[in-house]
C-alpha cells in the first residue's frame, strides 16, 4: 500500500507546513491518503491531552465514519472509542448493507499509537460491502504508524507555538517592568537633583527677591531707568522661583528636543 514515495510525501508535508494550521496539514495528509488508499469517506479523531478523550479533527467525504456513537468507552464514544483501546486496526468488511443512509457499508478503524500513548483514530468508509478486507490489516497498521508520527509532530508544534506565545508574553511583561523600573530610577535621581537645586537656588533667590521688593518700595525717587531695571530683576527672580516650583511637580523623565540634537527635561 505504501512505500518510500509515501514517506517522502509525508515528510514534504511536514517541512512545508511548519507554520500552517492543523486543519491545513490534516487536509494535506488526506490528499496523500487519496493516492494510497481507496475510500469514499474518512474521519480522523485526535486525543485531547487534557480530557484524554477522542474528538473529530478532520473529515473527508459525504459520511461521518463511525458506529454506535451513543455507546461510551474509556477513550470516547462509538467505534472510534472502542478502537482507541486496541493496538491493531479493526476491519468490518460488510455492515448495514440495508442502511444506505449511513453512507458506508465497509469500514476500517485504525488506532494511532505512539509507544504507549494513544494519539488518535482514523476511520475509513466505503459504500460497497466487502470493500475493505481483513487481509489488509498489516497495511492499515503501517498506515497508522505513519499518520501517528504526523499527528505527533503537529501536537509538538502546537505546544511549541503555545510556549513561544507564552514566552513572548513574558518577555513583553519583563520589558515593561524593566522600563517602569528605569523610569522610577530616573525620577528618583531627578527628585534628588530637584531637592539639591531648590536648596542651592532658593536661598540666594529669596534674598534677591526680597532686596528687589525693598528697593522698589523704599526708593521710588530713583531714576526711572534704575527702577525699570529693578522691576526686571524682580520679574526674572520670580520666574526662577516658578521654575523651581515646577521642578517639584515632575512626574516623568520625558524630554523634549530643545535645540537640534539637544534634549531638555519636559515640565510645565
């Protein structure tokens, strides 16, 4: 049923679909199955790692291939759940010939095991009674082995993508935390500088403002030009005082470009 060409095609699928979705890869696998197995309908079940129950991940053809879906087993309901507890394909050459609404009269159910872990179940159906033969059990077992490896690779890649997403999220959080810590360190340094600047500037500034106010009050007889200069001194001193007060309210280390290539701390 299969040979080196089948293995090459399967390998090619995996290499070309490193970032493809599981549906895309499963669909591509079924495309290859079309070439090596004659069937009309197919249903692929994969085991959920959390619930350890089989669920449908891909179908092909007009019929959903399963039996006794109302009956529950350890791995899931129906024939697929029962097959999941076995280690070899189940072949039912002729079933329900008088039930055309079912969509298939011959069925094979292939358990997909990797070492001691169930990966999934593949069910194939055909409308012609006796189409699948019990003598093909070894061929279907080989088919199951190859599909198991494909599904295992898909699951590993899915886990890897999930872990990469988690890692990217952690890296983003770490960068954010790092940025916040750097900002806090900068603000702490600015705060220390502000305290020092205010102490060193406000003391002499208070004297300048006080003397300017006193001269303006007590010496109105001075030359108008001198009085105008005193007023300018007082105005400039009060402006410096406003700047030192604004420094106390700095909440960010953000800077604006003051001159080309020169940045200045931004504050109101």
